[in-house]
């Protein structure tokens, strides 16, 4: 079965950086696009970034230029490098396969 396990969240000051990881199993990782979503308290879940099987990336306007999504097919892992973090980036971050399968999420908190 599909399993997605996120890690790397934490508390950071504004302007800081974090790197999230999502270890995937139960499917052919290299053949599939992967996505990172986030959900802030009281808000709907939003798509942050995606990466295709060939490495093409897309970003939400709110994170463009600050976040970088990447993948390591040898490790079945997708990453989200987050720089110049802002308090409004505070949320639970989830990786997802097609928006149908989800990890448990990892909390990111950015203090001002």
C-alpha cells in the first residue's frame, strides 16, 4: 500500500530555512509526480509545489523564489527546501501522490 512519511518540520525564526523530506513506498516512485501541500489553522489545504516524474516543477505564487521542490528517485524521497521563511508559512505540510494519498504531515512554525 502507498505510504508517505514526512519529516523535517520545526520551529524557525522568520528569514530562516527548513528542509522537509517525504519518504515514499508502495508504488513506483520514479514514475509518478509528487506534490507538497500545506494547511494553516482555519484555512483550506493549498498546493505549494509539485514535481513531475521528469523533474518539471511548479510553485504557488506565494512561495515562488523561496521554496524548491526536488526528488531523489534512488531514495524514493521528495524534498521541499524552504528559505526566507515568513510567519504566514506556518502550517502543517503534507506530501501527496495525486492528491489522493497523503502523509501524516509535519508542522512548520515560523516566529516573527
